C-alpha cells in the first residue's frame, strides 16, 4: 500500500536509465516542455552512441549531437524553429558521422503509436510519393486488405526510455501535464522506461484530484526528478514563456565547433544544479519569462 | 529581385499574398514561421471564421492575444479551442477535414515538389536541411497546399534533389498513382511573384509578378524555362489595414524583416 | 468572429442528424455518460433501420432494438451490465430480425480509430483464433510487412453521427467531458456529424479556461442540446451516480414484448422533456443519486 | 453441486479462489461482474500493490472507497490513478504490460475456449448472448487469464458452439499457430472446483474440489471425460478476514448471493 518513492537526482536518473547506446525519445510535445535539463545531464555524463527519437526537437537534439552523444536520429525535423537550420546537426550529417532516419511528424507519431498499442506497424497515407522512403527503413508500402488501396506502413518504435518534462508529479510518477500534448502519450506507453522531470513535486492527492490530467500511468514510470525550469528555454504552460533570445543566442553559439565547445562548458558542464542554471540565466531574464496573464482552469468534480 | 519600398517589405507582401489564399471558414493546417503569420493575418482581415489546426496538438479559431514566434508559444495555447495530441490533429488532416495548408521550402521544382531535407552535390550531401517536420504530411494530405519561399535560382530547380513534400511528382496523374489523397500545391508565393499550376500538365505557371519585379528577373532566377499564364497580373500590394494588422502580429519585424 | 449558435432542442437535433437508416455511434464511454435521453428521443421519433455502433451500450441499444428502430448492430457487447443478457436484443437476434456484427472492445475502438485517422483499417492482435471472424466482415487477417507475423486488420468505421453526452458545453459545440473516456475521442473524430447533449450549457470562457478538457474540436459539432440528467440511469462524473435500481427494473420491464410496450409508453413516449422525466423519476430517487462526496480538481494555469 | 454453508456462499468461495490467483504487484485487467469483485478482494488482502486496469479507460491501485456494481460507478473513478481512453488501456494489454485478466463465461470447452456469443441448436441460434465486450481481447492478449463460471453440464461442453474468447483452441500449439501473443487460460474457477491446464496437451485438468462437492458430481456436470490431476486437493475455504473484506465490498450480497 506504500509503494517505493521514485524520486531521485537528475544525475542518478540519467545514469540508471540512459545507458550508452540507448534509444531515447525526447521533445515529445514539440515546441513546448522540451526536457533540456535532462538533455544537459546526458551531455555532462557524456553518454555515447545514443539514438534520439522525436518529432522536431528544437535545438535539444543539436546540442546532444554537438556534444558527441549521438549515433543516430529518428526524427521529423532537427533545427532551430525560429532561426532555421542548426549547425551541429548539419556538421555531423554532412560529415557522415551521424546516421539519420527521416520521418514526418505523422510517421513518427504512428511509429510511437504502434509501439504503444503493441502492434508492429501502423498504416498512414503520408510519405507516399516522397523520398522519405529512401532514407527511412521504417516505411514500407502496403495495400489495404479491404479496399486494395496503397498505404504507408510505419514500423513500430519502442524506445528504451522516454524523457518527459511535466508540470507536476507525485513521487510515484503520476504526473499532470497540460498544454499541447504532441506525441507524449504514445511515447510514454511505447517506452520501456520513463523518466519524468517536473517543475514541482506534489502530493499524490493533488494528482488524484484530476486523473484525466495524468499523462501516463505512474506504475510504468521509473524515475521522478524535481527540476524547476527544467524545460528552459522552451515554454512550460502554467510556469514560464519561451525564451526566444536563448534560441537566437544558441544559433550564434553553435556556429563553429569552437564556439560550441565554449558554450558547452559555460552552459552545461559548469552547471551543477538548477540553482547554478538559474543564477547564470539571471534574475531579470527569469522575471521576463514568468507568466504575466493568468488563465485558471474551471474546476471539475470527480466525487461520487 | 525587388527591393523594399518605404511602404512595405517583400516579406510583408508575401505574407499578405499568402493570407489572401485562405477563404473565410476554411480549416487551415498552419505550418511554422511565415505560414504561421499568413494564417494569423487572414484571421485578422478577411477570414475571421477560419479555423487553425497546429501539428503540435492545437486547434484555435481566434488569433493569439500577443505576437508569437512559434506555434508553441503560450499565447497560442491561451483560450485555444482544443489542446490535444499530434496524432489527433494529423487525423483531421488525413481524414479530409483540412482544406488548406502552408509550407515553406528550401528547394522547389517545376511540379511543385519541395525539398527541405538534402541538397546534394555529385552524389554527396552538400547541405543537410532540417527535414520534413509536418511538411510531408501537409503536402500529401491537405485539400490543397500553398508554398511560400524566396525566389532564388538555386532554390528553383528543374528537379529537386529529394522530395520531402510531394507536389505533382513528374506531372499529370502522378499523385493519383502515388496514392496521395490530398489535392497538391495550389500556389507558390515567392519574393518575386505568384505561381499556380497548369490544371492539365500540373506544371508551375507564373500568374502574378510583384511590383518592381520584372519578368526577366523571375525567369533568370528560375532553374527551368518557367511557363507564364496568358495574362500576367501585378500582385496587389498590401492594403493599409493589412499592413497595420501584420505589424501588430510581428511588431519587431522578426519575420517580415523591417 | 461570432459563429452561429448550435443550440437546439433534442427533437430538432435528432430530426436533423439521425435520419432513417443512419449509422449512429452511442455509449462511447461504456458504462458512464450513456446518452439515454437522446436514445429515447430517437424512439419517440420511431426512427427506422438504424445501425447502432458502440462498445457495450448497457441497455440503451436494447431499448432502441425493442422499439423497432434498429436494423443492425456493430458492437462488442449488448446487454445489461449488472443483470446479464437483455431481452429485446435476444429476441430480435434469435428471431433473425436484427443483423449483428460481432466486435470486441478493442476491435470497435480500432475501427473508430481508423475512421478518426482517415485510414481504411487498423492492425491489432486481438480476435485471432476467435469466431468473431465468422460473424464480422470488418475483420481480415494480414501479415506485417516488416515482421511477417499475423495480425487482424479492422476495417474503419465512419458513423453518420456520434451522439455524445458531456458534462458541459458552450453553444458552439466545445464541450468538456471528464471521467473515463472510452472510445469517445475517436468516435467524434470519425463521425460525419456530432450531437452533443450536455448537463449544462456554459459560456465559451468556461470551456476555453481548460482546452485539454475539450473532447473534440467544436467546429465539427453540429448540434448542442441542453439535457440535464440526460445520461440517467448511467452515471455522469461530477453530476450523479449510477441508478442501479433502474437497470434492475428495466430487466423486468423488458422480459416480454408486452411489458416492454408498457415501459416504452410510460418512460419514453409520454415524456415530453427533462422536467417530465425527472418528475416521473421522483425527488427521492434523484436526491439519492446526487454526489455526496466531492473531489474538486486542482486548478492549472494556461496563462502566458 | 455443493450447497451453501452457514459460513460462506459458493460465490464467496469462487471469488476468494479467484482473488488468490493474483500475485502482489501484478497488473490486472479487470473484467465486469464477479472478476471485478475478485480483484477488489485481492487488493484488500494479499495483493495490496496490484494495479487494476479497466477497459473503459481506468487505472487504479486502490480499491474504490465504496462498494461498486460496475467498473464505471463513480467511486471507481474517485482518486483513480489514470482516466483515459479504451484504446490506451487496450494498448497496455496488447503491448504486454498486463499480467493477468479475469473472464466470466457462459460456455467453456475442454481447451478453455469461451463462448459468450451464440448457443446453437442444430445450426440455428438457440440463445443470443451479449457477446465479447473486452473478453476476446483479454483472452487473446493478457499474460494469462482466469475463467470464473458456474459448473453446469450445459456450460461445460466438449467444444463450444462459438469461440468468443480463445483458450487453447484444439490443443497444443494452437495459440502460437493462431498468432495470439498472450499466454492463455491458467485456471478455471467454478462453483464446484478449480481446473488448470495440462502444460503439454493444454487440456483442462481438475486440480481442486470445493468442500462438500464430490468428484462424481463434477464429472457428471462436465460434458466431456474431465481429466483429473494426480493428487486432488480440497479448495481452501475463505478465511474470516477474506470474508469480512468481501462482505464490505459487496454488502448487499448482490454478486455473492447471501
């Protein structure tokens, strides 16, 4: 009746559940709730030969690639949403040191959905006629057994670990996540392990007051980590806005391997915890990102 | 290429032209960057009842209350009509609910195929681009889609190096043969003009030239002998109201480069 | 900017969107939120040759079958959850006047999911080895193009209309629904038309305060009907408990065609509106079903 | 058949035996009616960390705070761990997360195939039963499943008229050949005894007889020559604690017929 707490440090969670060579799905809400803090810890631990899975990733994958952690990506888009291409990804792909499996947002969501549903593939109409077939072995053409029409079969992806940033979680892995959900629900259900990083750790009672808000059943979650501002510079509904400047700065800080090395040292390796991170960010910037306009959800009742 | 005038920038003209492609009441699948702005402008002007569907799992039918740079900016979630899964909104796209979508591109060819993945050079990767995102899905599945991009010779090529987002493939009948349910590209809006597609051959056709741009200039910046419509129009400039709205949406000129 | 209100009477909604011969999906939350009031209106209008689609239906389908409205069912289970078999269904199926397509809960949910995703089928491992294949033409065996293993392909269902009971809706069809969701999300997305019956009609502001709680995009909804107690005797989270006695009484009131005719007259045909219905139910019973214990959801913030 | 004693009813014995099939910490896909009660009893006794998954889209790891008759009763939603879609929880079943499930049945055969759809009589429908619900899914996909039903001759037939929920088909190797990923039935708990399945032949095997029931009685009420284990046990009666808990869960004896 008293299950074991899954609360641990970020360093411990990454150590335990992201071994070298792991397949990790991250950035599952697309432009929001990107688990940057967890990604930085992966870099600090200099994990090797990871496969990164996700729809668009918005610079997180670029950082991990630049730090030398990544062997392969299975993604729809890797870049910097407001500035375009990202440099580490370009360099690695153009030099041939990175293997890429080219998805669309629909194919990656179907791959994870197949994994979540426990079937080896899902059908879709996308990618037909495209060259994604040339650079993605997870796609095959099939014909519908009922109508005879052509479809794309997308092979299931079952990542070793899903790394999810949520707004609040209890210590047992029951987490509330709100805003756009992206592919988060299927990413959790398809993955063998789940790490939740959360803005706040709350009592189970808070979570149980709204079970529809729970992103995935907590019994399948392995690690819960308290990381305030853990998705910065991406936005977290209810907590902070997107830090556009950080994305623009990163563009400049990743233009060459040399400046990127400096960035890595300053912004990642030298950071020991959330406090360090926030100190470097600075009070003024933090306060600029905070919510200025509130919109509180109308309550609902789960009584009996 | 035309230079910016005092009144409006080229980007503003492009966004305005894009916005005008949206009819009121249509369901629009909104892509990132310039397309996002085009949709917001349409909502604020002639298409107030258009519904926006965003790939990260958002449906909203009012403009965000503050300028946004990405569709995931919190103002775009504020008072949204629906926050949901990517697969749900991709379902709306795939099941025929979406009328029109907008796509940017790095490279386009005479049949409207788009490449945002690989620029090749003698069989080797010259430039690795970010990839599809939702573009391949939008191009394949929306009722029609509109392409927005800069008009430069290295971008307008006879045949793209890689089809990220299918247009009309190699011409008439190709989409049907490929099994694509969506209608294909209906317009290409560039920094120089507007192209549509020949209804029979599916080849790109210049229909409108932006003020200050010459036909010669466009042809020189297109990597194949671009066909032109029987009567070429001049692209209407943004109205004052459109410019006012647009500048409210992009007050710092982040996208429209003022 | 001011879209047209979709508010209408129940009678108008059923008249417009449930023509004779329509395929209607109902009871999509399984044992909760069953749209009984809408079902009763279909009976009052004596619709003919309907096809009813749904997972378990818990006596609603039995009523419609008994009233002669139904040509065919595409369902996983038709009965009375706490008493077992239901009589009108048995009679019709045994006499051969009802066509039945036998689903499981997973196959019906995949059929609707395929419809929602706009693909002609979805794969699953269920039904293999079962005789559902003999009595359901929507199932075919396929092999996975990647693994070669055997699967069931479930053909898409795109109903003409989804009839959904929700807790609260604005007049434009943006509705909050909470509790277990069953197959409601896919039923809405797969259907050509949607009727929402709701316990309460609220301002759009209430709905927009929590967009994650919206069950389906309102722009696809065609009719919104205010029907307090519209799911009785099934339970509605936040509003009322299950009326077990009504299910037991119905068992007795449907044992023979003769007693069922009496029940129909008294409980359906003679009822003109919610007030009539509640009067017949009686104050004491109503108060017994009301929530005695509350559980209010912890608010979340959608500000910026 | 055994008659009820003063201490417990047959249904109480059945539910208790069913509950004992659940190990602590297991993920249990809970069916309606008697199986629901069996799961709740296990939670209250030896398996406090068992997790319940319900087909209508519920996951909870504590018993409902009040007695419930259906899994959709509001107390079963109160402080649930997850409220979600049927397809999500079916995904948990299909992707191997569920250890064990419980199914009731109207007709079972020697290889544990269940029929809850059609009772036939010379090629015509004699009785139309409600159908599968989730039973076909549970039988096909759970790690193992347990069958609970009354032990009567017309229910225990050599071959079911219709396989709603597959057991071992016609014996060894059938599930594998059929492509079913789940393990199949592990026990049949009836009003007279408990049966398991021969690990090789997959045929049903009597292993335990309820107090007051005779072997003769069971064999007479089974429609084929039922094999028996080498040593037959007597089913342990419910403990006082189990009975107390069970009566709290079903205070009016709705399911357990007091």
